[in-house]
């Protein structure tokens, strides 16, 4: 069974930094992409950043230049460094991945981790 285990998050003042990690386990044959979504109260879940299979990265306009995502393929792990955090970054952050498992590409989600940025 494939699982995504998240760590990091917490409470920080505006301008501060946090680091989120997401590690995958299970019978994963290949990785299509891994990344992070977030959902703030009363808003829809949105893509924050992700790493694609070839190693390229995508970022939401709102975080580009402040967040940096990286991947360790051997560990099936991603890390997102979040700098210059703003109150509007407050949300639950979810790890999301698409893996080749049992001969099919499948989506997986982590349980979510809270990030709170105080002004």
C-alpha cells in the first residue's frame, strides 16, 4: 500500500521560513510527479509547486521566487523550502503524487499539515 507521510509545517511570523517534507513508501514502480497543494479556509485547493518526472518544476505565481521544491528520487521524497512567508500562505498543505503502481498511474494524497503565518 502506497503512503505519503508529511512533516514540517507549524506557526511562523510573517517573513519567516518553514520546510515541508513528504516521503513516499510502498510498491512504487515509477514517479510521474510529486508536489504540494494547499487549501485555505473557504477557498478551493490549489497547486503550490510540483516536480515532474524529468526534474522540471512548476510553481504557482503567488509563491514563485519564495518557495523552492526539490526531489530525492532514491528516497522518493520531496522537500519544499518556504521563505518570506506571508499571512496569505496560511493553509493546510497536502502532499500529492502520481505514481505507477500495479501497472497503472494513480493519484495519492497525504493527510495534510497546517502552516500558519502570523502578521
